[in-house]
């Protein structure tokens, strides 16, 4: 792998990791604590991630229980989950919050796949932007007479092959998630 790709490899990895985290919040019809990863709770005068305010446990395949470490923030947690519009029903039981995850209809599953495809396209855009940075670095090195024309074209070809592999990884991750969503 050429030094230009190596110098920007972290950008490619960030795009993949962001995509993985981003799609974790898409529900699959089964209870999964990752569904709540992006929920921010307004408590103690600041916004905090939900998982920093209590324990999240999966009770069964269709429900989760959130036990707050400080019972005074239960209302704030309930409000944040409701505002996050995750498609779950929220029940405050006084000492804990129970989330019921309804089964997905065929229509809901198709909508989630549309969202998944949009998120995949965002990830591909990130990969393309990282590609452009590497390509610009190669062009600058060529303009500065640090590279021969043959090296420039070889590095660009290696870059295109690397980007194709990254896009294949994104598609593979998307396909796995789509299978989870569409499985009843």
C-alpha cells in the first residue's frame, strides 16, 4: 500500500466506524441497547448520553429496562426517549423505565431499509472525500516533482482499488443490517 493511502487510512476507518455506529440505532424488531446510543438526556443542566445515567438491560426480545442511578432523572430520561422518536413505547414505572419494542410491519421494515440505504450513501460520500484528499496529495507530490508520472498513475490505481474495497466493506455491513431488519 502506498504512503499516501497509509497517511489517510484513519479517515477511511473513521468513515466505516461512523457508519457502523450510525446504523446500530436502526431497530431490527429485537431489543438492542444500541438503539439508545444516540439518545441525549437533558439532566443536571447538561446533555448526557443515556447510558451514562443508568443501566440498560434487555428483558426479552421485545423489551428493555432502564434503571437510572439517580431516580430524579427518570422523567428526563423518559422525555429524551420520547423526543428521540425511536418508535418504541415508553412506560415510567416509578423506579425504572420499560421500553416495549413493537414488532415491525412490512412497511416499517421497508422504511428502515430506505434509511439504511441513505446512511450507506453518506458513508460512501465520506469514503469519496477521503479519496479526494489522497488524490490531491498525490497530485501535489507530482506537481512538486516528488513523483514520476508512472508513480502517480500507479498510486492513483492503488487508491481506486483501495476505495473499491472500502465501498465493498460498507455494502457488506449494509447487507448484513438489511438482512437483520428484514428477518421476521
